C-alpha cells in the first residue's frame, strides 16, 4: 500500500504527466470531432472551434487536424513519461532489473537501419556510438587483413582473418567494458601463443567446431549479445594488392602501409569475389550507408572492390555518408586532403557514390600530440571545401575529436552527428512512421543532454 501511495509524493512527476496525457486525450477527441463535424465535448468544443476559426479562417478542417496532431503528441509524451514515473515510484527494483531493459530493447528495435562498411579500429569506434540509438546495425567488414595474429591464423588454419570482425563484435556488445578487455587480451608468453588475441582464438575455435565462418561469427555474437550483426564482405580468401606510383606491385595488406611510394591503385585477387547475399540485402534495405572511418586503402576501399557491393550501394535509396579520417596515414595517404580521400574512393568504385562527407572541424590543441604525429609523417587532413563541392558532395563539419594518446573520432559525437543527419533528411528514415521518428528524436535529444 505504501508503495502505491509513493506515486502521489511531490517531485515524482506523475501528476504533471497524467495532466499532460489527459490534455492530449481531450485535444485528440476535439480535433477528431471538428474534422468529422460532430460534437463530443459541447461548450468546450465550441470555444475551441471559435478559436480555430479566428486562427485559420474558414479552413476549420485544417484547424481540427492541427489540434488532433497536437493531442497525439501530448498523449504519447504524457503516457510514456507517466508509465515510467509510476513504475519507478512503485516498483523501483523491478524497473531497474526488468522494465528498463525491455523498454530499451523496444526503443532500439525501432531505430533506423544503418549499414557501415570498413575495418580496423575506426569502424569499431563508430559502432560503439551507433548502438546507443538502434539495434538495426549491419557492419560489413573487410577480410583482406594478413598481419599480426589474424595473419598467422589465416596462414596456419586457412580461416578468414578474424581481427576486424572481432573488433566489431566487441564494439556492438551489450555489456562492452569487461568483454572488450577479455576478448582483446593479447598473450605475451609462449612460442605459439605470444602475439595472439583471445578473441581471435575464440573465433578460430568456433570456426573449427562448426566449419563455417558465418556461423562462428553468429555464435560469438550470441555470446556477447550484440546489438546488430557483423558480416564479412566475402567468404573468399582475398588478397589485397597495391600498384605504386612507379608501377611496382605490393602484395598483402600488411605490406602496403610500409611502402614509401604513393599508392596509385589497389585491387583484390580474385577480382570477382562474391559478397554475401545478406550484405546486399542489408544495403538495399538501409536508411543510411556509412563508409569509414578507417584506413582508406586497406579498410574502406577493399569492400568497394567487390563490384556487387558497390553496385548495391549505388542503387540503394539510402542516405550515403563518408566519414573522413582526421589525420593522414603514413604509407597510405601522405599529404591527402579530404577531397583526395573521396576522389580515391570514387576512382575505385563510382563517381558520386556518397551524398555527404562528414569532416572534423575541431582543432587539435595538444601540441605534444601534434609533434608526435608530425614525427611519424602524419598531419591533420585539410578540408578543401571548394573542391569537394565541385565533386557534388555536401560537406558536414562537426566537432568530432577525442584527444588522448592518439587522435581519434569520439564515438558519441560521431554517432550523434550521423543520427542528426538521418533525422533531418527527408529521404532518410523513410520507412518509418511518425511515432518512430519521434522516438529517435527523443533518444537523440536525451544523448545531447547526457542522459
């Protein structure tokens, strides 16, 4: 009984949301009756009708529609907040353990369908932010890696390189901190174990048990209860090659970034690698397709060298965004501007492939970091706006920086910028009704406030 009475205590917000919901219900009834030219609430309705005539003139039907929509908004907000406040007041433990997770799952399941393409650490940074807005994420990951632990497992077992796939699975995990530490743990002792990553070994074990890389990914995804899905770009054993400015050919992803000459073009062997049907379906059904961030020639472009993936991106009605790197990468993009990055993507895929380029406008303030990168031959990517506009792409400049020991995108800022763009675009989020748009907008505003 005392638990029930708690809902009437001051400061819980129950009364205000109840009043708001009742007002919304009244406005819905009045709006519907005005549009239907009937009477429901008598004198009150006459007063509202008089106000509408003064405001809209003879177009009383439009006025009724406005009142009806306003009522729906107030009813949805009031009812949503009322239920949450009531459960928190009367059943606080139940709310924490049961209701909030279920409600969170419902909200995320209504989110936009987003497909991201890339590899390496850049993709996992983006995924960590996006999973706070939607469960409908598909990460299409390059499988050209041949260095480190992934390369050793690839050579010894014939498995596709697990490293980038593992990074994405861990990034999408529902409870990430401990799992990330565990699955990213690298052994330092033992002749065979040293240098190997526990997550890579886990994926290799799953592959050995089930004989299928797709199923191995699915099993690991279930263990970590990920929000979304991770798909390899192809199941074929592709080798990445680079033609340098002097015409020489470098074979293997791990060797390409070690070159001292500019990269002219990259290719894969076999050239006609087949993508997974699930990847093509995800691209066609997406509300937004995002390229990057990540290494231009060894993470992003390898996905686009699979011709059917590029064709699926071109024909998809989704909003297409390229997230440009903040810094140049020695051995790959020395001296590249933002337009140089985009031009290389177009040359390896199709001109006009993306609608927007998302760039960082936040200055790097830490001079020690600037000197460290300069010593390695890296510099901040210059955003050459005029050239980008001539290429027909829209520029979205945002503060995206996270300065620690390395210059990286901030996952939350990056995800917020993308979600904001999806909300604003008339072409994006098109399969969703008014309520879904409203839910996403509320989620976005909550993240802006830090909730």
